[in-house]
């Protein structure tokens, strides 16, 4: 595994890479780094796309990434990737779209297990009343990301 530290407008992100693919994004800095990424071109591309996203210049990513999860988690994450920039869906809407109308809580659990926030934009998933609920980076960051996307839409 290789690590890339990114510092942007929301603070530090730790991007974890394996075989040229993004496997995980964590908010903040890690306590220990096994190995810094030595693939400068890939690192530059990741930084360039994240900078463009946070400045409103890029609405979709063209980075290689793969998330490992259960079949249900993967289905939820694929559905979340389809939510347009600046828009939101509820956990219930996603559950219905997956043909599992009573699984809104399971959709929430899948969002909680999302290893690649930002690229798989689980911040775009909200409660049925539009209320912002849990997020790996905190509800305040979820609000910041949604406001940023709405401002740049």
C-alpha cells in the first residue's frame, strides 16, 4: 500500500493506493505512514482532480478506484456514484431504486462503510426529511461539501 497526503480546503485527506488504484480515502492524516507514494504522475493527477473538485471546476472524477464490499454495499455505492453533482437523494430513495424499499437503514450502513468518500459521494445522501445525518468526516463537513457543490452548480 502507498499513501498520498492531500491538503485542500477541507483539511488533510489520506489517499491509500494499491497497484495504481485508489482503495481508500480517509479524512485527516494517518498516525503512521508505511510508504509515501512514489508514483509522481499518479499523485499529480489525484491532486489536480481533487483541487479542481474543491474549487468547483470539476464535477466528476476520472481516477481509477475500486471499493471492496458486499454485493449490497457495491450496489449502493454504484447508485451513489450516479447522483449528480450538487444534488441529493435520500436513503429511502436509494433503497427503492435498488428494489429493496425497506432497506433504508442498510443503505445508511453501506454509506457508513464507504471506503472512498468524495469519489463515491455519500455526502449526497440525506435523511428522508432532508436532514443531514452521519458522515465519516462529520456532519459539518457533509454540509460544507453539499453547500460547495450547490454554489458551483
